[in-house]
């Protein structure tokens, strides 16, 4: 299993996959979030998503792009941030960071 020490103890769920969609790493919060699905490390993201999501994953892997959105599930709001991760400029896979956010959140415009 690959290690991503920066993600081990952050207060958000972190999942990392390779360029084929195979899950390489999940921190403790991500494992707890998806515990009902069993151990997902080594499984493929494409098997867990619908066609619309699979197309977005393929696009991010091809372009190095990013996808960000918010969700609400069981009364908890989260921001989901998915982006390509790279080594020496080469796309190596995707990382998804899921963080709980408050219902009312300040928005600042900075100059």
C-alpha cells in the first residue's frame, strides 16, 4: 500500500487512486466513511460509480483537471474536492478530499 503521510491525520476523508482508477490509499476518516463497503483499497473507482461519474474521472485523469462540489447526506454537509495528483509533472492518479462544512459558511472577497 502506498503511503501519503500528509493525509494520515487530517480532519477530512482522503482517498487516492492511480491512473487506472485503482484505490491506493484511504486515510482513517475515508475508511470509516465507506466502512459498509468493506476494504476498498485495491478496488477500482470505476466499479463504484455511474457512467456520468466515470466520465468525469476519465476526464480528470486525461487532463489533470479538478472537480469540486458540495453534498448533503444524513444531515451532514460536505465539500468534495477531486483533483489529479502528479509526480514530476506526470499525472499519477486522483485524490479526493471530503470535508464536513457548516450549513452557514462565511464567504470573503479579498483584494
